[in-house]
């Protein structure tokens, strides 16, 4: 679900960037940068879930 959300957020920020007079290349970098962050979050989620049991959490007692 995060991919479609970041896609539309990226479109919105790219349009806003272009409307502020920064030009097409800057709007493209903004679009692909936000899209990359969204896909990075999506595809790193299984790795985070795999590592989470091995990381000590503050405030949790193991007793």
C-alpha cells in the first residue's frame, strides 16, 4: 500500500516543484527521490521484521 501512496505524493511534490519555477529536471529528481524512498521502505520491511527479534528493546525485561 505504501507504493501507490508514495507515487501520488511524489507526483504532488513534483508538480509543486515545477510550479515554483524550478524546472523539469529538479521536478524529476524530486519525483524519483520520493519514489525511491517509498520503494526502499517497502522492500526493507521484511529485513526489519527479520532483525527485530534480535535487537534489544529499551524498557522490556527478559525475565
